[in-house]
C-alpha cells in the first residue's frame, strides 16, 4: 500500500541537539535503514535510571546501543507549527520505546456534545483537516515517538473507526525484529465484567488481563479526540528520570482559562500534591504554582501560573495493575478518581509540562475552530506540513483536486475535489468534495464524500429532480459544517439568517450549536432552502 511505502521511507531528520554518540550508535545499529518495515525516529538507547532490562519481562537492553546525553534540565516541549519543527533536547531511552512502552488510546464515550457528527461514527473517527480523522493524531504521535504497539479501546458507533484503523495501519507497523500493531479492543462482556466500559479507568481495567501480558515498563494512556503534536519519548524520559509511578501531561494556563480545567498543584520537584476541578475565586488562587520548576521561562511563568491536566498519562506497569486492581477496583475515571487517589496514597505522581498547541475536540464549536485554525496565516494553529513528525492516515489513491475558474483564498483543499467557477474563502474542503458553479463557501468546513458519483448518475439525478452529492449551483454556505455525503441543492443558503444559537432540526437535516449550522451526514437539503 502507498501508506506503508510512504511511512517506511519517511526518514526522520535529527536535530543538532542530539549527541553525536547517540547518532553514531543509532547508525551502527541500522535503526535508520530505509525499507526495514518499521517506523523510525531519531531516538537511541540510554542506560536509564531504572534498570538495564524490562524488570523481569525477559527483554534485555542492548548495551552496545548506549549514548552519552548532554546535561540539561527538563525541557519544555514546544513544537512549531511549521515544517521541520525540532524538539528541544535529546531523547535516549533504555530500553527504547518500541520495546518498553505500550500505547493505549481511549476511543471516548458517545460524544453527545459533538452530535450530530457522532450520529453515525465514534468521536475519534470524525474527519479532520480535509484528509484525516481525529484518531490519526494520537496514532501518528505514537509512531513518531517510536511506540509501535498500540491498542485502541472503542465502544460507541465504532464501525467506521475500526474500518479506518484497519485500512490505515494494519500492514505497515512492524518489521521482522519487532511486532508493531494498531489493534482495536471493543467493549465486551465477560464473567468478571458484565457491563460496558463505565469510564477511562474501567475501560483499561477490563482489558488489564491483556495489558499485563505485554513485556513493557510503561503504558502511555491517550485520548482519541485531542489535536496536538507531541514527542512521547521526552514524556517517558521525564517519567523515568523522576522515578514516577504516574506522569501527567500538563498545560500552562492563565487565570482566565484556568477555571475551565482540572488544575494541579506541584512542589519544588514537580510532584503533584493536589488536584482541584474547575476552581474559582480563592480556591483558584490557591492552585497557583511555580511553572519554572517544569521548565517554563520566568516571564511566561508569571503569565501562566496554573497547570491543567491534559488527560494524557504515562503509568508504570506495576503501578497501573496495583491501582486498578487493588487500590481502586471500583474507580471509573483516571482524571477524577484514580490519579487524585494515587496522590493521596503517596504514589509518585509527576507533572510534565507541554507548552504547545493542544485542543480537546469536545464540542461542535471547538471542532469547528480547530479545523479552521489550520487555515490561519502566516502560521496555522496546527500544521500537517511537518516532515519530521508527519500525520499518517489511510491511503486512498485519489487524484489531485481540480479547480476550474475558481476563486480560492486562505483555504485547505483535500484530495480528489472538483471545484468549478465558485468562491471559497477561509474554509476547509474535504475529500471528493464537489462544489458547483456560482457557489460561495465562506468560513465553512466541508467534509466531502465517501465515494464519487459518476457524471452519468449526477446528470440522471438532475434530470429527475434529484440532488447530487456536494454543493449545488449558486448555493451559499457560511459559518457551517457540512458532513459527508450531504446533498445541498441549488440556490440554497446555509447562513443562519436568524442568528439562532441552538436548534435541533434533525428531521430537516441540520442542527445549530453555538450559532454554527451542522448539516447531518447523508442529509438532503432541497433546492432553494434557506437556513
């Protein structure tokens, strides 16, 4: 498959901050040989602070693959949203992440706040950035971080998510020396667990029997609906260097935003000593911390004196088993139950600062803004144009997009689109989109289509009074989301003419949330309709 070939030949270019010993040893080991069948990053092995083997798991470290790290303080991950972003500082794990870390991606619940985008799909399967799906973000971050053993836990509307993961990653994750995989673990009933997943911690607990068989040191627990780029190797390295049981990824926050998040308080060593969920007033003031402890510079530390949990964790294997099976056998959630509880028990819970773009795609408004954020100039909020840390997805073998006499400005156009004599401003246009003559697309997200309609079929539909897929002639779409396979007729105006904030018109094919019109997947909007 083309995706496999592209992934195998995408050679990572190391930054100058990597030590020469690290690079030379990696070169000797042949870790950057093209065509080896595995995803490769610039990481190498280090005699780490824990042990030289996987704690009795039978996987020994390779002493010949050691590197000399330059002395440094804990760095702040601050990826640029431009091509060839480089991470500050080196990363040398022993044992390396491909052999010692298991990725666990949580597929999320019903996604009611993202409805109707989640009407026929799981939240991580929602299309993103014209060509991708949300699940591609954590999976790609894992691959780029040399983590190639990945489980995705799913429960709701998971058919399209399962299909995408199978097509995108089933054949290109491993080589003869390692057995990489991306596997779906669906919620299931068993004699021990007769119920469906009750939360993040419960989902992991129900498959703990499988995870504890893995010969690894740590689990990286990730959400399937966040947009960000992160090198988990640095995350894991801080976890090992601080000898933590749990390490929590944290975002620096100013006071205005802090009230919307669960906040953490740390001591002078970065250990988490207290949690507070969405505090206000004096309770908020009490959660101020010195973020220079985690690597933030003094000026920004004054601007952002709070840290919020991102819902992303590195958990030592022994700690995970003990916490879920013995200490908190009835806890359902990591963020509100297990991790605060572990802190109270005296477990070593460490904070790790991530100072980059991150968005929790939890609502229609957040999803809309995150997508249009990639059109921002001169630097987008999040960029897919970073060859040092690419975002992978399914290979579709689509032709280039065709734009005939079209006026397109500040927009992102996906593969295989046909755009004729229309105007597209500040918008994202997804796969196989068809935009007809005279249409105006502004501040909008078109998700495209799952398949093409032939010219003959489109002509027959028009002659019989039907409506082909795509945007019809002389239609206007502003500040809206048009889900896949929608059929928008001619002279339609989707502009929220009455400035409605909230409306549920499912029978008419659309919802309005936060003033944003969302056309439901497979909906048909008749000619001349005004929304």
